[in-house]
C-alpha cells in the first residue's frame, strides 16, 4: 500500500510566511499610493499645511476611548501639548498607546520618542492592541526615535528607528528632534507624537536648570508644527514645583492616582471638560472604563 507523505509543519509555516509576505507587499503598495496622492493634494492645495493636512484648531482629537472623549467634549484639543501623569504602572500607558493606535487607524502619522524603554516593548504593547507596528513603520506612518538604547549601551534592532546619542546634552537633543520632526512634516505633511517619558528626560539631562526652557522650546515647536503631543511622566518622583512648572507649558493634563485597589483620573486645563472631579477608572486589559460624571458644560 502506497503511503503519501503529509505536509510537514515546516511546509505549512513557509506557506503562511509566503502569504503574509504577499499581503504585506500589497499593503505597502497601497500605502505608497496613498502617500503619492497625499503629496499631490499638498502640491495643489493653496495652503499645504492647512486644515486638509493637519488638525484644525477647533477640531478634537480622539483619545481612543469613547467615554473619555465624552468627558473631554470630543477628545484632546488639536495642536496641543497634553501631560499624562501618574504613579508607575498606572493607566497613563494604556491611554498613550490607545492614542497611537487610534491615530494610525485614521492614517495619521505618529512619532514615538522613547527615552526609557526599548522599541520592542512599545511594539509589543501596540500589537496587543491590534496593530502591527512594523507595517506602519515600513509605510512611513510610524517613526520611532530611540533615545534609550545608547544610554544603556544596548544595540537597536529596529532598522527604521532613528537612534540618538548623548541625549544628556539638551541642546543636541533638541536640535536632533527638531530636524527629525521637520523631516516627518516634509514627507507626511502632518504628525502626532507620544513622548515616553519626561521622567527619563529630566533624569538624563546634564543640567536640570535648563530643562524648563528645553521643554518650553520643545512643546512650542510641536504646537507650531500642528502636532497633538502626549508627554508621560511618573508622579511623586520630583518636587511638586517641577510638575506645576511643566503644566505651565501644557494645554492640559490627565492625572491618575491610586487609592487602595482603585484607580482614579481627573482632567486639568482643557476648559471644555465635563468634570474636573476625580473619576474612578476600571482598567481591564487594554480597555479603560470611566465611572459616572455629570454631563454638563463647564463655563
């Protein structure tokens, strides 16, 4: 009796990899065509950095969570700087990652600055939320700035990431960031940003006294370029006056605190917020659920 060999697991794996490669090629081709069309639109537009290409001043940018959007009357203000603060392991990271995912799904380019974690860890978090960071990197819609690897003498394995040296030199860091953001603006016409994190920037800075001026320059430059930017910082590490000084350069903040086994958030700034009270937050996997708040416009 003749026995026919069954397909090996290696053969099945190779078939799946071939299918994925072909789909990835089609996806990259589609995104490339979209970029070409966007470029043509920018050339034909009377205002290449106008409302069709960047966030409109009166527009609200979704946080990625519908209930939080309700609290903020639609989301974050456009072209704004928002501080996300809270203790370690608080939901500020989930909030930041969901903003990235929401923006990319809108085909809105995102720049991620990492000063305190490897790029692979951020990619893993985004993958858990349902997107492949690699595909968005290949298409140019996602750009990583790695200001972490060299600080701990670790190799960067991301071929698309921009790796920065000597971030302790504030002047060099600002210059490098301005150049890279200008390149992103030139190639894509717009971008949003998430900064992981101000905690690491402060601790790595060679001169703490220069940090407020550096943050002022950085935040104003991002706002002028039309970016909605989120900055993360750990609460309770620095003097309270430093946090208040940072809020001076922000357009608003979302603060988290923990009490026993419960977590709460509150909004500061962002004058259209429905409530400024502490609101309970339930963190379930990659989802956040907000407790009740009074639905009325704050005047």
